[in-house]
C-alpha cells in the first residue's frame, strides 16, 4: 500500500512490492501445507522431499522481489530484461542453476537432520550405501552441484563484468564471487562438523545473501543506460555480396571452435582414457567424451573470439575470424557457446559422471576468466598461468573412466602445463610483431627474444623432468621409457638450437616438433599401459 501511494500502480516499485506480497502468501501456504500434512519432525516421505525445496525456492523468489523493490526505490533507476541478447540467456541459467543449488541444499539438510552420522566416515559410508534411504543417497548431490554452479557463477560474473562494464556491475561481481567462496568454505565446515543445526542456519543465511547479490548484479547489468559491449561495432568490416550481408555457414561456426587448436588437446583427453583404463575404455564412453570434450573446448574458444575482437582485428593471423568480419554476430557467437557448454556438461555428466563434467567446465572457466579476461592483456605470464586451461583435458579423460583423480592423473596435467610455454612461446617468437601491434604483452614483446629462449629452455627441462614421473611412480614400463627418452632428447636439442640461434626457422622447427612431442608422448604412454595391462591379464589367466 505504501508503494502504491508513493509511486502509483503503473510504477515498477509498486509492481515488485505487489509481487513480494504474492510470494509472502505462497510462502505461508507452503509452510502451512508442511504443517497440516504433517511433513515435519521425523517424516521421511517423498512428499516432504519435494515440499522442502519448493519452500526454499519460494523464499528465494520472495527475497528476490523484495531486493528488486528496494533497488528500484532507492536508486530511482529501472531495468529491462528484454533485448539483452545472449547475456539474457546467461542470466537465466545463473538464476535457474542457483535455484537448483538451493533445492539440492534443502534435500541435503533434510537428510542430515533425519539421518545424523556420528562421524564423517560413517556419513560417507551412508551416502554410498545402495540400501540407504533415498534422502541419504541424495546428500552427495549438493556439494557436486555447488561446485558446478560455483564454476558457472565465476564464468557468469566475469562475462557480465566484461559485457556490461559499469562500476556497479563490476563491484557486485566481486561481491557475489567472494560471498559464494565464503559459502563454499562454510559448507565444507558444515560437512566436517556433521551438519549441526546452528551451522545449517548459517549456511542457509549465506545462501540467501548470495542470492540477493545475484539479483542485484542482474538488476545492475540490465539497468537502462548500461553499455552493451557485445553489441558494439568493432570493425565496421561486413562481408557483402550484392550489397547484402552474407549469412554465416556451418563452417563459420566450426571456425569459432578453433578445431586445429582443439585437436591435439582432445587427443590427450582420449589417450588419458586409454591410460586410465589400461586399454580400450568402451566405445560409447570414448565417443561421448570426445564429443563432450570438443564442445566444451569449442565453447571456450567461441567466447574467446567474442572477447578478443578488438585484438584480433589488429593481427594478420586472426583478422578474418568470423566475429571480426561480423559474419557471425557477437550475440549469435555467445549463444552458440552457451549451447555448446550446456550440451557438453549434460553429455559428460550423463555418459560419464559429474566430476568429468565439472572438470571440463573448470577448463572452460580457466581459459575464459583467468587467461582471456584477466591475464592475456595484463601480464607476460599469461600463458604460464592461463595455460593451465589446456592441461585440464587429460583430467577429464581420466575422471570419465575412473570417477576420481590420482597422482598419475595429476602428473598428466603437469606434463601439459609445463609443455605449454615451450610450445606457445615458440609460436610467439614467430608472430611477435602481431602481438606488439595488438598491444598484447607476450614474453617476446615485453622482454625480448633472448629472455624468451632462456625461458623456453628452462621449461623444456622441466617438461622432460615431469614426463619421467610416470616411470618413477611405476605406472609405465619399457615402451614409454624408450619413447620418452628419445622425445625428450629431441625436445631439449631443438630448444638448445633455438637458444644458440634464435631465428624464425629454429622457432618454427621447435613449434612444430612440440606438437609431435605431446602427441607421441601420450600415445606411447597409452600403448605402454595397454600392453602392460594385457600382459598382466594373460599372466593372471594362466
């Protein structure tokens, strides 16, 4: 009534105040239903497992409408959810995934309350028992969903701060991610303390605060007058034929995924599956991970092309990318990337497990947020730290087969992590003038060729050292020993040749060989593991 008298019935403040009143009524009705149908105390029915999440989601809707009412009234601004392009889809996914996280949290809390454990070990055994009550078996879903949603919100906050670059959006992005990080820590403490009621209440309160922060960043991003970066015309270069803009073809969308870049890393994913299985991991799983892995990496590359349009237009190597020529609009490229990322997550989760899907998403987030948005334009260490994104594929392949990660899996990660600077800086030496023109602080541009080749030799030595770890761990045999020795000897030789003569032919030679090196190293490891596994099976059979 206050909002009506102050603003009138046509004002957004009144509309959201009225919506808050509606959600207050539905909150009361859901609460009354829980009590009247006796879905309280020790009730363990499926109805209660449905009503509790509905009650919490309604609470979120009530909090959201109250938050928007307060924002509208206090700022005097308004927002518009329409015409937000692909960012609107990202907002929808963020809201839906956070609501899903809340629903799984309500179920986990119910399981913790009704089936308390006396120790962490007992609780884990209960979760994994096939004979346990369904509420107990659903408890592990919440931390897995929390990890996945946390990764997405990190991606979402980074993209929103880039495509809606107002100070308020950037501030709320930092606030939301910080709050979610605190919430994750409280969740871990809650689990370690066996979920006492007091910790559950703190966890719930923080969940409400994170939700409020999400609502506020959406309001700020969709506020009238906020700049839409992805709609800006960067190049004015439109491909014309008879005065009409050419339509994008499937080849243009394939180009968005950077298939040549993906092919080698996808190969390491598939070889990691063979290494983990000690042989053929299964045709369906192999195909599903190949498709899902490609989709995830392709999504990361498509987002990268949209973000880097202003750089790409100044570099000869990238000036004809479809996002630069505007054959594909930024809106279409982003929407394509979201569909790929969502399809990848669903496929990898369904065909393999949640850990596999989370690792693929983590690689995407690392590439987009850590490398593309944060490091690429700021530090010559961009490829060292941001290059970790390219080291996730073998973890994805390993987790798809085993459902976990051991020391051997992380050894595969570090091989690619340390190999990346050797590979990429050799390329950077070849195109340093392009990077200088675009203002990208790659190592050869910032510190010159001599420092770059010294770093290449250093990382070649580290790569050779880490590639010997599978032998130290006793995970491989003679086939890998011979191959790794020959491959590393050649890697070190070509790196030293570049050090002695830092010219284009030697840089090109090392760049091309580095790809052959990684391909053959993982192939040798897969063959070795398959051979050892087959030999062991034959001995046991006899």
